[in-house]
């Protein structure tokens, strides 16, 4: 075996993955408890050692929970006069939000009091899972409004000195550059992304160049290898040169926070220096495997971290895929020939990274920037000079003028990203892949690379022709297009968990997607953080119509975001359909919605229409009927005129129905009930409880008529309105319906699969 160490490393990574999948990695060591066992929103006292900090927070490790509820005196070491049985070690680290964070030296032991808040798990498909993300950073929660009760005298002098040096460099960067450019340079050189402009960050992300803001191999090449080579040219032996470069890089990693990509890059550099000192040949693939094994064994949750997977797969792309995909360069001299060869090398390097990281990007972000391969041809060549001039301007007093070059480069980056951002079909969104997609893709990619390698060896030894570039291109195109293959889905409805509000997606077997309400009064930016990620997760690029039952914020806030952000996220809304209330009240009631629809930045305008009782349409095996309000309904009470819909799904032997009720109440509820009685609607499969389960909504007479099999209640957890009310729950239980609450279940999805109706919850 040519790489036995790599094989061992790969085996350890697989073992770590098995431990993670089996849940063993989540088990706290004996004698410790996990932070998720602590009660949320309760004031607690803890002690720990400060290992990281910023202007507003300190990060504690070796945390001990002081279990006693009685007040007791805590000394400077965080010890207590209380019984030692009251001291419970916590497995994870804890973040404490305090105004005095910057004054507390790194390495200090502190005692802190604050309100504990665990990081929440995702409750909707496609939603960012904060608990999993912070667990990859070994953090189990945070203390809000934390107060430092006591502080030890000992601290890490080197680490604290590096932190102060970082603050000095950051201050110097902000003196050299304007605010937006300073934030970018601070992220690029110091790993501090706290002040990045959100719009610029989104622009970089949409265009696939966000990687330029990470501490990565380029930093290692510029800093570590430059020091090593400079000292070698001065005639120093290998060992002191390697030690000097390694020491500087380790100090730089400490100062910038040791991000995932920095750990990988610095670790590989140390292995390379070890090989130099030992007189052995450095093998990049082996070094990559060793670092992957070390990091995964230490913290298996890294295998769920997008940064970890993207960093390692990028290096695999450069080290394995690129050499075998890269065609033979044309010989010859001259500026044109050299430039052409350089562009060709850059293109295939960027293409190799994109191909290798493609499944990872789709798994975490559900889409990829189509033009990033070409954009990086202009971005990457200027990154090294920008870093060198930025480092010189930051480190050497009097060289701040070099920042002008960086400002020009950053301005060019923003201009280029803006231009590419305006191109049609700039993103490809097939949705989150299945496991078989990923497995087959990597088999095809690996097979193509293997055949190129085998045929290349035959060409060199036996003079046989290599596998043609055309065949390789066809195989790779087939591998990529596999992600578009999806099993045919039937009719389904999903009630997203948006807190105190409503958001309902109906998808028909014939391919239409309809959004019924989208808003929340308890969660912010649900359009950006819940609805749009859900659409991308499912590969939905078009919403055929948005139905907004009434203009209260808990039903429209997310829809307003969708109109504002849909275009830049490659999502098109075709229609906005509102209740057909009296003409004179439309502008007053729906002004914000109409303005948002007219100003929506997408490739086609959003048409606006109005629906009243009796309006209906067919979509393949689904029929939609508006039951309320009547045309010209009184607009005095917005809840009363809430749109209500009956949806009938025809699945052969498994026909089922859905009734959507908005916040209909009082006068509107009476008219709605009369419409149901007139149409003799009964035997409903799924009922959406009106007004988030308020006490007087969904009366007994309505339940007796409908006899719903399943009732879904969309409300916020522990909301201030007391929804769902106990009286409503009693009525529902009395009528024999099953009850599903988004506050308890997360997203609720009902679909017909294999001839039977299924109900799933949460992120499933």
C-alpha cells in the first residue's frame, strides 16, 4: 500500500462518522452533564476558564454548574462553601454575554451569573440548525445578561498579548481603510468577521467567492513558507527554519482564532515541516488525511460542519482531481502563451474544486453559483497581492498607503460580483440531495479521475491513447445532472413552524406550488431564515400564487420578505391573490402588499388578483375552492374577512381534503360556517384551526359538521396570547380529531405516499 497512513486516517474518520451516526458522540463523559439538561430561561451560576473572547462575550471551557439555588459566597477561583455535590461539570463550553468581556484576560477563571439560553435545533426542513453548528464548536449554550461575580488572578499572558495585538492591528486597519473595506480586510487578515457588511457578504456568497474571507492555505503559503524560505536562503539549517515558521504560524492561528480551515492548513504545514526536518518526502494526501482524522476523532461533530467538509474537499480537488483533469499545456514562449496557460490552469483548478465540493455545497446550501468557476479566474489571481500589501500596510507603520491597492482590488471584486449577479440563471438550485445522489456522484467523479489516471499511465508506458476529454466531460455532466433526478411526488401540504403565525405550502402532483399566508409576530425574518431555505431545500424555484388571508403581520411579514428577496434568491412569484373586500378599502388594507408586489425584483412582474367565495380552479388531481369572504365583504374587521379555502386532493383510492381558515372569526366565521352548510362540506381530512387556536375560534358546531381527522394548530411556543386555548383543545379532543401543534412538533407535513396518507414532523 502506497499510503498506509492515509488508509489508517480514513478508517479513523469512518469510525468517527459511525460514532456520530449512532449517537455515541453525543453522550457526555461519566461525571459530566450536557448543557441541554439545563433549564432554559433560568438564572444559573457557573464557573469556567476564559479561552476566547470578543467585545461583547467571553467563552468558557471546563465549566462547572453551581447547582444550589441558595445564594452563597463564591471566591476568586469559583469555589464555593457549598457541598461539593452541588458542583456539576458541564461537558460543553458556554458563551457568556457580558459588557465587561474585553476587560477579562484570556485564561482567567471566572464565576458568572446569567440567564441560560440553549441554542435551538431546526424545526423546519432547510432551516439552519444553530444547536448542531455550535456543537461543532463544542459550545452548548449561552448566558444572557451575564454578570461576572469573581475573577481569578492567573491568566494566559501570551494568548492575552496576542488578543491585544489583534485589537491593535484591527484598529490600524480601520484607520487605513473605510468602514466596509476595513471589515473585509479584518476578516481576511485577522479572521474577524463580526463587522462584515451583510449585503456585501450575501453578494460574495451568491457568487461563490465567500472563501476569500477565510484563513486558509493561502495565508500559510504567504506567512509560513515565506519565513521558511527566507531563512533557508540566509543559510540557516532546516530545523531552526522549520521551527521559526511553525512558531509564527501557531501564534498567528492563536491570534485569529483557529478556524476550521486554519487548523487544517496549519496542521498540514506542521506535517510538511516535520517531513523537511526528517528528510522525508511530503505527501499532501497523507497530510490531509492525518489532519482530517485528528480533527474528526477529537470532535466527531466536525463531520456535520460545512466549513470542515468544504475545506478538506477543496484540497482533495486540488491534490487529486486537478492533476488528472488538467490537459497538457501548449509549449512555447511569449506573454500571450504564458497568460493563456495561466488562465487554463486557474480555470481547471477552480473547476476541480467546484466538482469536488459540489455535493457538500448542495447538502448545506441547496444551490451553487453557476458562474463561480469563471468569476474566480478574476478573483483568485489578485488575492495574493491583496494579502501581501494588506499585511505590509497593517504591520509596518508608514506603509498604510499600500491600502489604496487593496481598496482598488476590493472595489473591482464588488463590481465584478455585481456584474455576474445580474446574469440570468446565476444559481442552480436542485435542492438538498439524497444520500444516493452523493454516493453515485462521487463514484462517477472518482471513476472519471481513475480512468484518466490509468489511461495516462498506459499512454506513457504502452503508447495507448488517453481517455478523451470529451468522454470525461460527458461523464462529469451526467454526474452533475443526477442531482436533478427526483422521485415523482404526490400532493402534499406543509405547515411550517414560524412561531406565532401561519405559513402553509401546498404542492400538487402536477407540479404547482401555492403559499397560503406567511408571517410571524414572535420570530424575525422568517422569510429569509425559514421560507426561502425551505423552498431551496426542496428545489422550488417558482411559487405559482401567494394567498394572503388578511394583512396582519403574523400572516404577511414573511411574504413581504419573499417579494423583496425572492429575485436575488432565484425564486419567482407569479401571482398575489387577496380577499375580495369592498373596493374602497383595498388600498388602505393592502397598500403594503401591493407596493411590495409591484417592487419585487424578479424576471417577471407579480400579477395581483382578488378572490371571493365560489371562485375555484383545478390543478391536475387537486381542486381549490374559495369559501370566504363574499365579494365586497365589509373590511371593518380584518380577521373577519380572512380568506378560507377548501382543497380536495384526488389520489385514486386515497382522496383527502384540506380546509384552511386563516384567522376567521365572529361575523366572518358565521358567514364561513353558512357556506360550509350550504355546500354540505363534511368529513374533512385535515383542518387548520382558525386564529392559532384562540378560545372562541373553531366552534363546536363547525367541528360537528366537519369531523376532521387531523387538526393542525400553528402557534408560537409559550406565546403571550395563551394559544392554543385550553377550551379549544377540549373541543378538539371531544370531537375525536388528532391534534398536531407546530409549537411542539415543528413543521407538519401531510402527503399521500404509496397510496396512503402520511404525517411527518420537524426536519424530516
